[in-house]
C-alpha cells in the first residue's frame, strides 16, 4: 500500500481506547471500511491484451501514434499504459530505431 493510500485511509480516523466496547469497535470498523471503499484509484487506461512487439514500439515512438498521449496510444494498440510508457522512456525496446519500419509498417 502506498504512503498516499495509507494517508488517505488514516486521515481523520482516531484510535479506539483500549477499553472500547464492542459497539464502538463495530462503528470504528465500519468507518474504516467506508474510507477504504471511497479511495479513488488512478485510471491508467486499458489493461494489456497482449505483449508489445517491436512494430508496436516503433509506432508509439516514431510512427503514427507518436503524438498521442500514452493512454490513447495504448488503447489504440490494445496495450497497457505502462507498456507504452516503458517503450517511450527507453526502458524497453531501446534498440528500435527510426528507420526500422516504414511509415505504414505491416505485420
């Protein structure tokens, strides 16, 4: 659990006294459950439907999808935000060069 998530959960929740009654404990548990259920999770876009190929990497780095945001490019190719982010950030597929494929590459 990230520090941000932990902070969001604990903000405003006071600890119970050691001699708390069962009804107080139940109320406190319900309070915590409500806070956890209301935590907003960032939408990073679609989940990956497949592995990224060299051609996909070329498309998002140099090709027709290079101007799209990570999330939009990922959706277009059925990939995850992280796959596109990694390719564009030179973490993966850093051997793909601009001249590796034509402007409209084929499979």
